[in-house]
C-alpha cells in the first residue's frame, strides 16, 4: 500500500531494504538528497560507506564554523 501511495503522488517507489540498512540513506551518503533515477539508486545505495559518510556528516558543523559569520556562495 505504501508503494502504491508513493506512486500515486507521482514519485517512483523503491524498496531500499530493511530498516537496519537505512543508514545507506543518511546525510552525506551517495543516495541522500540527490536527483538519481530509479535505475541509478541501487548503485548509490550500494556505494554508501557507513563509517566514511558518518564522519563527513559529523564534521559538517566544524566545516560551517570555518566559513565565518557572513559566508557567501560563489
């Protein structure tokens, strides 16, 4: 039913596996906040690196702090 609801709203549903594997979709992973096609998604999920992606995610606060009080976008 959930897959059908996703499809009915205009998105492509994809069963990414068990909840225990949901870390593959965490921030800074290759499948997080991307515009991958349904065909590209399995490879991105498989490419996730639990330790590396978590380390990058956890360092973001420090990275943003180095931008100063008034960061600009290039």
